[in-house]
C-alpha cells in the first residue's frame, strides 16, 4: 500500500482533463510528442491534472505478438527512465500532474504494465496493473496505488481491467482516494462474451470521413459507450469518487478502440465526455463539496467489515486474468 496517513480533507476545486488518442505501436518518441501536444493544450486552459491512456507511450495491443527480447527492448525503468523523466520535466514546466502508461522494466528484471504519475512538486508515483494479460512475460502488480497530490486531492490509479473488479475500486476508495484515474485500452474488443463489446469492422473506421454516422453508432453503441455505461458510472457512484476515464481511439493492431473519454462525478454523472472518432481532450472542474453527502461516501461509512470475510476467501473458481481474457 502507498501512503495513507496524509490524506487531505481540505481539497479545493481542481481542473482536470482526459485525453483519448491513437498511439503508434512501439514508437515512444511519436507518442510522447502527442502527449506533449495535449499537455500544452491543457496548460493553455489552466488544467491541473491530465490523464492519458494505458500503455500510450509504448503502444498496447501489438505487445502480445512480441518476443520477450523485443518486449524488453521496448520497456524502460520507471522514475529513472527517459519517458518518466520527460513526464517529470513537463509536469514541473507546466505546473500540472500528468499520468501516462508504458511497459516497465523493474530493477529485478520483471516487466509490468505500469502507469506513471508525475507531479509538479517533483514526486513521481507508479501503479502496476493488477490484472495484466497482454503478454506472458508481463507480471501482475500486487499493490493498490493511492497518494496525495500537491493540489490537495488524494488520487488512486487502476489500469483498464483493474477497474472491472468491484473489489479493486472499493479498496482504492477505502485508502482515501477522492479521484480515480482509470486509463484504458478498451472498446471494440473480442471479449469472448456475446453480450459485451465486440469487434468493429476496420473498414468502418477507415470510411469515417465519408460515413461518420456509422462509426459514431459503433462508438456510442454496445461495442463502446453502451458497454461502459453499464458499469463505469457505478465505480464512481458506489465508492464516492470522481473518475477520470481515458482510452485509446482507433486501430490498435487488429482491434479498433472506441475512445469515449469521460469525466464522472461521485454520483456517477458525466461531467464531460467525447465521442469523437479521433484524438481529443476533454476538461471538467471537480468540486469537492459534491463528495460531502454523496451516496457512495455515506455507504462507505455504513460498512460492516465483520461480515465481509468471504470476500477474501478463495472459492476455487479463480483463474488468472490471462486465462479469463483469452480462455
């Protein structure tokens, strides 16, 4: 667990942003240039915290095809690596907290799907995806990540599939998170379920200029926003957290990501969103007063932990995330 003892109860209004963009697989320089472009845009609009997608620095879905050697060549250390240091530099330069994802090479040689958060006071934090499945050589993290920011807010991070399990969001809230950063690469997935998401025909994306209505229907439908709206607002509402959802958009190897970047309040209401078939940035102002009597915060106070021992006991039906995702 990360630091819990300095949670702030004096948060003030904060302006936040969420970005959706189509990364280039394996081209860290180009992806960092895109990140910088959006950071500059956000700075011009006085954004204090900006969230970019999962693995947007390294690229994502193509990773499953790489050999371990190729994956290691793409990975880099967190904190001391060039991408982390670049985020650190921009964070201080623009006075903005910046979060972005990449493949991490840890000091012990392990590889992780990680998310780096750089803050303008010089601190950097990292979340390692708890439910990783992109490559057999990528390990799962084993800690929740919650920390205080210089903006007076306490922030938690869950990467993509981490958010699907209700226990993870609840644990993050119990550690004091007021804002949940939820970077993703999702939508348009071959999920294996006949009633969740589904693959988008690549030609629909390629024809989006000539036929915008068809791609819009896919992004807003059950393969994208429709699926998200069945569960994402509940993570915010049930746990009394603001939630910043950032996602990829467009072709990602053989799938088409659906974007739908959105910012939700602790009642699960959407403060701002985009359904654009392309790179985009959205902004919202978060008012801490919304949390004072919100449903989720009140429910957290009504908990009876002595009843919940079965939640931490194996049922015998558990599987690795990779087996669930690809099984």
